[in-house]
C-alpha cells in the first residue's frame, strides 16, 4: 500500500462548534491532506454536545466524500486521541464579544489544553502533527506542547494562516490581481493586536513579471502598510460585529492551507507564516510559540533568516515577545504548577 493509500486518523476537538463544522467538510474533501489521501475523522466534544456532533457526522456521511472512510463522534478523549496522526484543536472557550479579554480566555482554556496535551502524550502517534486554533492560540499551543513531551515540539503549531490570508486578500484587492499572484507576505508575532503583517518584502506577479509590492505602490507604500496592519488586526472584531459570531469558514480554510503546506512543502524561494517554537531568532524569547516566516521541505519547517526590518517592525516583534511571555506566565499561574 502506497503512502497516499494509507488511511490516516484525524482529530477535530470542539467538533460541535461552527469552525469545526466548516473544517470537517473541507478536510473530507481533500483540502488539507490532498485529493488522494483517505482518512478517518474523529470528532470530540463535551457530552452535552453529542447531538450536534452526531448531526455533523450524519452530514459528512451524506456528503459521500470518497476520501472519508469513517467518522467517529465521541465525548471520550481516549477514543478520540487514539492513534491519531493529525490533530486540529478547536475545543475551549471562544471569543464571542468584542470586549472579551484575552486573559479571560487564558483562564478558561489553559487547563483544557493541559488535558489535551496529556491525551496527545498518552494516546496519539509520536509523529502526530498538531494545529491549535483556540485563543490565545500561541499560548495554548505552548501549554499543549509542554504536556505532550513525547511528541517533538516542532510538531506543534498555532494557526497564523488566517492573518496571512486576510493580508493577501487586502493586497490582491488593492492591486486588482488574484491572491495566487501574491508571494512572501510575512506575519510576525502573536495572534493578537500586537501581531504585525509585514508586506515589506511581499511581491506580486503581473503579466508574468514579479515585482515588489513596494515598487508598484511607490510613495503610497508607507500609508498602505499602516492601513494593511490596522485592517488585518481589526478584521476579527469587525466580523464579530457584522455576524454576531467569530470567523468560522475563513478560519477553517486557513487551517487547511497551513496543513497542506506543512505536508507538501513550499516552492523554492517562497515563504509562508507559521507559528512555531522560538529558537531565539530575531531576538525573540526562546520556547514561546511565535509567528515567523518559514520555508517547508519534506514536512519540516525552518525559520527564514536574514530578513531586514525597520524600527517599526523591530518594535512590533519586541512587543509581541513580551506579550507572549506575560501570557505564558498567566497560563502557568492558572494551571498552578511552576514546572511548566
């Protein structure tokens, strides 16, 4: 049996939620793992959410997706985490109001991600790849990885692709080109208001010619960079205001984009943002999970080195690093164990 024919087991936690509703369908249709990869979906949520999970399970079966070999809906973590190769961790409290504080989410979610880390450590495959979407995602990713020491830290990531997709969408709209023509947009830092969308080295392909976005915009570039940053940072709150709910379909699609690149790799000279464990690159604190530009080959990411930055970018990176250290300490205090 070829690698593509081997059935993989994929977990989605928080499976009764709206992001999971979109994500499960996209995965079943091959958006995350490709059009030839058969899979089994494990859906996990609380016992009181069993009805919603069962409804999703029935819809997935009714969709007759050729890649989908089975769907298991359960509230038992032992069943859900057993032998999984990939985990999309969506379970936990989500931001529902604009004025909801990040530290309220830390208080709600830190213990949940400690438990999920323990389950990964006990039941998942040791080469399992994990994507965290629950906020604050960088810090929850840290907690989860800390409690799953048998799985390499490099196999944990939080989703930075939504911020990237939002930025690419804005650039493409501005230049009136397809998003597929935009290259090397960078996201730095924390998935919070301190995150920095950096288009200083971004390029665009127009009439088969690659140009820097800065070259096309000229003097307008300074204003556009500021406008882009504000737009991407505020987008989540704007969607909550408009829908009364947080981002769901766009978040699910972004998770699939990130997983697909993680598995298949990036073309030579192309970098994408990924929230990964910091090795101190660009002066960031070690061990926190920080969004960097990365290149990916054979399922392994590497941080892109040597990107030049101005004072604004430098200050944003420094601020995000300090913010993530504060979040880490708050999460550790919430769990109540000093050895995290």
